[in-house]
């Protein structure tokens, strides 16, 4: 009686888990590409700390996507929050410090 509804909900939660995995992997890849000195220069936590946080976030969201964790576990929710904080707060602050950026003018590097 409840089979099709359960299947649809499982699909929705799996898609949310895959979306969370993509979000945290995107944040981790961005943090890897930014130079170490950019984080303190932008007034943020250090790069190694963000790499650890985002590494665990990616691990937990991967575990949720392959069904080792439930999609609504506290670890998955914390992972999405951590990746969201990085992408919304830290990423814009450190974007100007990419490798090879040189001196930044109002219209880009010069």
C-alpha cells in the first residue's frame, strides 16, 4: 500500500544527498585551489582548518549518498551547513587571492 510513496521519497532523499555531496565537494575543491596565505589575509580561519572541515563534510555527504548514513542524520546536516558557510562567507572573501592573480585592480589583475 505504501510502496510507491516510499520509493518516491527515497528517490527525493537520495537526490538531496547527491546535491549535498556536490555542494561539499565544490567547496573542498575551491579551498584546495586557494593559496594558504589568502585565508588570514581575508580575515578567515586557516586553510588547513577549512580543509579538514570540508574534507569531513565531503566524507559525510558521500556516506549519505551511498546510503551508509541516513540523509537526515546530524552529520549530513552539519556537513551541508559547513559547506554552505564556506561558499557563502569564505569563498567570496578569498576569491581575490587566486594563484597567479598578481595585483588586483578594479577590473581584474594588472
